[in-house]
C-alpha cells in the first residue's frame, strides 16, 4: 500500500512554490522598472503580434459558435497556459500556470494558483487562455485536433459530427478574418497618412540591367509591371524579385528633365546573391538618420557627422540630392572627400560644419557575373591611364575560414593557422604573379574545391612588410552559384606598384612596364602612390610623359606614354568606404477621404497577398532563396526594431503585411494548415466518407514534421540574421 503525503508536507510544497512564484514576479517587476523603455517596446510588439493571432483565431471561434460547435478553449499564444479564465457555476474561474504549478496528488487541472470570484452564473463551455510561449494561438473544438485525426464523438456539437460545409466554413474563417483585418488596418494607415520611400531611383549598380537600359539616378518610376498610381519603392523591388527567370518587366520612368522613358528590364541576381533585382538602389536623402548615442559617437569620430546633419556640398560642389553627391564621389580619386553639412544646434540656430568621408575603389568599372568573365576585357579594370594597381584585401568573411582555422580561433589561436587578413596585398594567386581582378576570379573558378595558394604582403607589428602564403579552398555558394574564397578586394592605390599595364581607349598601347614594378617618378617628379601618379599624369595632359620604374635592385627602366587631352579622370570608381546611415527619401502616402482610403487599403492588401503567393511559387522554383524567409523570431525582432525606431503607424503598417501573409500561409493546401485541412474535407466530400483514422494520422504527422523542420530552419536563419549578421 502506498503512503499518501501528509497535509503538512503538501502545504509546505505549495507554500514554497508560491514563494518561488512571488520571487520571480518581483524580479520581473524590478527588471521592468529598470528597463521601462525596452519593456514598453516589447509590450507593443507582443500586443500587435497577439492582435494578428487573435483576429485569425477569433474567425474560427465566431464561425464555430455560429455552427453550433462546442469550443473548449480559445488561446492567444501557445501552451503551457499562463492564464485561463472560464465561467463556472460559482463564478469566474481563474487558473494561473496550472500545468507548471500542480499540487502533489492533485487530480484536478486547476493547479496551485486557481481561484473563483463573482456571483453564481451559468457555466460556460469555453476557457479563454493566454499561452506562455508568445507564438501563434489556437481554438480547441470538441472532436478536433490539429496534431491528429478528427476524433469521433457521440456529441452532436462535436466538430466531427458537423457537415463538411460547416467544417470548411470554420477552417476558412481564420484566413477570411485576416484578410478583412489587413484591409481595415491599411484603411486606418492611409487615413492617418504614412511616409514611405517613393519609387525614385536612388542609384544604379554599374553593369546592371537598369544601367544597360539607360535608367539613371533620380529617375522616378511611374509604372512597373502594369501597375501605376501611388507606387512606392517596394513595388519596384518586388516586381523584380518576383519576376520569372528571363522575364522582361515593362518599366516607365520620368527623368529629372521631365521626359518619359519606356524600358523592358529582366531581373538579375544582385551582388551578394540574396535577391534578384533590376540594379536599382533605394533612394536616400542627404540627411543623417537618427542613431543611438553609441553609434552617433562612432559616426562623429570617423566622419564628423551628427544625426540630423544635412549635406550641403561635397568636394566643394553644392549638392541637392544623394545621387548628385554619389556622382561626385565616384569621380573623386583621393583617400577621402571633404563634405559640408548643415547642422541645427540645440538652440535652434543653424550652422555649417565640415566632415570627411573615407573612399574606397572598386576593382572593376562595372558589375560582372560569372557568365561575363570569358568575354571580359582588361579595359574594364580599375586603372590610372592604363596602369592597373595590385589588389588589396579589404574584407574577410567568416565563411572563408576552414574548420581548422575556426577551432584555432575559438581556443585563442593555440595553433598558428595562416589565413587572409584585411590590408593583405596580393602578390600571387596560384602560379600567377601580381594578378589582376579578372585573373583572381578565373583562378578562383578554376580551383573550385581544391587548395589554392595565395601569397600576400602583410605588415607586421614592427611595420615591416612580410611575405605570407595562405592556402584557401574556393567553394561554390549554394544561393548564387558563384565560386568564392570569402574575401573582398580593391585596388591598392596607397602604393605605386603596377600589377599590369593594359590597353584603354585613351592608351591603345600598354606601357612597357613589367608586372610588379614600382613607379618611382612621372616626368621627373617623384611619386609614392597612385594618387601622386594620377596627379602628375593629369598635369601633363596632351603631352608625352616618361614614367620611371624599378622592379628590383638589378632591373629598372622607363617607359613613355602619350596622355591625350580628352582622356579624362582616372578610370577608378570610388565609393564611400565606411557606410553612412542616410535617412530614407520618403513621401507622404495619405488618402483623400474614406472612399479613397478603402480603395488604397484594398489595393495594398491585394498586393501583399499576391506577392506572398508569388514568393512561395518562386521559392519552390528556386528563384527565391529560402534564407530570405522570416519566421517568428525574425518577425518579432523586426517588429521590435520598428517599434523602437519608428512612429507607431509603421508598426501598424507592418502588422497589416503580417496579417495578409498569415492568410496566405494558413490557406496553403498542406496539413496542418487550414488550407490542407480544407483539402481533406474536399476529398471527404468527393469520396463520400472521411479518410481512415490511420491515413489522417499519417498525413497529420507528416505535415507537422515538415512544418517543424521548416520552423527550425527559418528560426536558425532568424537568429543568425538578427543577432550575428
């Protein structure tokens, strides 16, 4: 015979659990008080996300009640239960953490923290719950189970005993309510008004389909893929990202001079391989965006800018748009460029301030893909009047490190494993000395999966350059198909070493200077780097110039080149080396009245629903990377960032997108989604009888397995993207 626990022991356990719960609550309260702003933002995120779930589940709930189905539970978020409320014969019954705070030997499911208050009322059948895990929600109906087959029951109010049409209506109600709520959300948003990025071309990626077509920065897209009227920049981006492979999209733009241009653009994989686009970059303003105090200090230390500053001039030239400034930057060949900003003081007074932007240089004058390499000309290399500098490593990604190198780093570098580092100067790739960018790419592609030795010059702690050889293994990226070694490079213009002399339009005959030679003088004037070389050559435009070089102690010489009058600036495309957080170039989207708001809300909801469907289609077809999918962690993280940095209307706008997307996802014809369960009802209607319990179990478990695997995948990507990227 088993011995029952004494009343005193049970009471002691109950008291200890209550004390523990009170301690946890007090700790949470203290944490909230100390982080009130963060708590407020988290609360807004949870309320918004919970509202979207609530709408969906409320749809199921209302229609189930109308169809006479016994609804046992209505829950926002997932178990275990945080709070449960239900009508009982003695009043309202409250349960707090009933599954986690069970008493010893207790047979009821009320838990240690349960109580009833109020007057005697008619008992209800539905318990209203809030789950502890802040994802999703559910409606529990008698005879219905999302993780298994529909359960047989003799109760006429069981879900299983209702006609197939009634069950289908219950399943479709959640999706319907999400669509309706999205429309309502956008009606409210457009009645209030919201600033969004306009359909303006902020920049054009060199060599992209947009540049080849003749689209220029500052152009405004007035029609894309047949859509016009109240376009924003996301419409342009999505038209490209969701187009078919090789499909041309009609695009109509208004140029800055007022003329209209019609183009046919085919989307291509953009640099980085994360999405397909036309090569049109988002529009940004000349104003520095809001930043945290730490980021603001860092920005001021590196550039002299403060949040709220507006750029007035760059390189001594007044600018009125970001793309105008970018054009000046691209044509600048210098380590940095002087920028004048307009700054509003705390007193309200406006004054001018000066800052500097560090510049880097692209190794090619236009964007190239793997398919372009065989036919590429060396004239596309960045060069100074036909003199192409060596390459310098600027970025080394973690993906470039081998497992052995990562383990060595993890344990403090106990094993000295050579690897590429930023500022390494590449002197050899394989058997090619002083390679150009094209030669580096070709060697990388030719050695996929094999060790490729790369020799670099690296400056030690004593300032002396040392020769180091590193073995890398080029690998094909699954998303882009490009063979990579995980580094970014640019021309080494800080030294005067030539990797190659090339033929250009202004210099048809390459200068007779050997690869790897150091330029020591131009027209008798000593030079130390490519800035000096460019300055001396430009001074001698229209003349024949002698260039002195030295290869080593035994080999030196000179070469003569003709500098034409119209050769122009050095063929170097500069960019801002340290990204500056410019605020988006936005415009107000506001309805003229209620009728207009209804039209705008309906159109926006329809657009997001169609885009979600096409995204899934492109995902299956391999045109959209699964890494772009966002799961619950990503949605909550992104939501928090919007709430923390933007006015509330932007979060409401985002919730409309989530509601429309949930409607699409939930109606996919795959169990356990509502669409999949509706499909089983259609099979039942055609067949005349329901599928066997065994078949339903197999379908349910396979479906949940697929959903679980997908959830783990997107959650992993969400965590990496949100916290480690």
